[in-house]
C-alpha cells in the first residue's frame, strides 16, 4: 500500500510534465508545418545549379 502512495504522485507528476512539454511545443510552433518537409522532396528544382 505504501508503494501506491509513492507511485501515484510520481505517475501524475510525469503525466503533467509530459502535458506541459506538449503544450510548450505547440506554443513554440513545432507542429506548424507537418507536411512541408515530406512534400519538399517532390519539388523539382532544375532551375538551381
């Protein structure tokens, strides 16, 4: 029972830390252009040497 009293707050803390990291990455623009890099390889750049 004392193990649960330790593991539940640790699990909640790690979950909140992950959620805070996700919101930080959304706020800083990490997910703005998810398809741009995948489609950039299909663009034919014959004009540039």
